[in-house]
C-alpha cells in the first residue's frame, strides 16, 4: 500500500505510517503519537492494513455464556460497580447447583465457552472453585471453561497459602481451559492507587499469566481506558503486554475495555463522561498497531455498543467476542447495551461491515455447525 493512499493529514503520523507499511515495530514514542493524533481515519486505515494482512476479511465470534458466581468482594475498587460486601443489598453467592443450573438454562444454541469471573469472596473455600469447574466440566464436557482473572487467582493463592502455580494446576486438573484477561485495568502504579488500590499490581497480574502460559493455558489481555489514565499510561500498558507475549506467546487476544462510570465510586467523585465512539475506535486502532505479536483484537460490543463495534471491524478489530448471555459486571456499571445477542445477529453485524463471519471456539479453531452437530476443527 503506498503511503499516499492513506491520506495521512497529521504530520506526526507519516513516519509512523512508513514504519507500519514496512512491517517495523513501533516504539513507546510512536504509541504516544498515535494516541495524541486526531487523524482518526488515518489511524483506522493503518490498523485495517495490519488487520487485513493478518486475517483478510475473516472476522471471528463465538457462542459463549457469562457466569458470575458471586459479587461478594473484599476489595473496594473505585472503578467497580459489581462488587458488594457480604451484608450489602444485592449481594449474592450461587450455590454450586444454582451455578450449574444457570449454565444450562434458557439457552438453546450450542455454547462452546463459559466465561466465569466473580468477586473475591472472604468466606468461600478454594474447593468451591475447583468443584465449580469440575461440576461444569462433568455436565458440559464439550464446553471450554475460561475462568478466573489473574486477580482471582492471586487471591486464591493468598488465602490458601498455595503458590500461583499450584492454584492453576488444581484448577487445570479440574477442567480449567484458559484465563480471561480482566483485572489488568491500567498498569501504571499511580493510576492503580486511585482506581483499584485493593487489586494486585501489574507485576503479579503479568506473573499469573506468564505461569499460566508456561503451563499450556492460553489467556486474553485487557486494558481499561477512559478514566484518569494518560496516553503514556496506555502505551506503557500495551508495551508491557507486548513484552510478555514476546516471551510466552500465550495471549490469544487483546480487548480494550471502555470505562463505564455510572454507579462507581470513581464516577461519583467527579461527573465522569462515558467514552466517545472516537475514543473507542482510537483505542482499537492503537492497540492493533502496537500489539504486533497479538493475533486478535476484540471489539467487545457489550462495552462499546454493537454499532461502534461493527465500525471497529474496519479500525483493526477482527473479533466481536460472542453471544455473552446475562453479562452483569459492566451492566452494573451502567452499560445500556443488551445483556445478550444471538448468533444470527452477530453474523449480520459482521456481514454488514462487508466481512466474512467465522465462528470459533475459545482457542480460535473454526466451529462448523450442522442441523445435528457442532464440530471444532482442530
């Protein structure tokens, strides 16, 4: 692609565009320039160029279901509207049989993934989580279990005095398939002290994923944007992820997550605006350009609305996540998107963007459906 066809208006982007077209890795300074540029269309064209080289028109989604077994949490993160103290109104903890029933009810399409995250419960024994995974695997043997953020894994390690590796080994033996990428927020310590001072730091978050990758467990990674972080904080976050991926290769996808201020303590401190579509698309594009070793970038429609997520497929994203079903964490924080969508609706979004929908499993293996069967192409 000749650089002239990109129609780059921002002078600061032109040398970066030359590097991208030459396949060169971007630096920290390049990343900051991406975030500080308002030439959104040029950013989108550059990111789509990279996406097209990696995937062509192929655009992925899966049929998944979210399960949040408890919202009881010892942490009090200012960015969170989901967690509750044990005796607070709205606090809940599912009994195991309730969790198993929830996993299978009111959904007729063949789910290929359960996405399981919850609060840091002060009283549940670690066996609750291994029994949850084992029970789900026994009842739904063909469903991949993507469960427990690095924050949860580190908490289980803390309360049991088992190492992170031992915790992951016990969960893997029970049927755990991979880790979600939540809890990363922004790695910058000064920002974390304000938005999530009760959570593990960047070092521990990265350590959990490094150990998981060494054990053969894949994972995803996230970044929460649109609060008090700077452009430099975002770039630092992305480059730390890129460095770990260079070492392990275990991340399957990156998901930029827009901060929803409603019902959060952080949102109450100042009148916090929701992120704009402009900001959402810039984060998709910048992450695609900086994370050159990540195979997939997700446009998480729950956070950014289906319409903006559809546009993001032309700004570097190549995945729309999945059907989700009953998402709670971001809806407690004020997300107004539906809590679920259907397979045909996702396919229409992708085709409406002029792209080819590919149903996948958690590890991005194609899923083939017939009237009587669901087959994962290994």
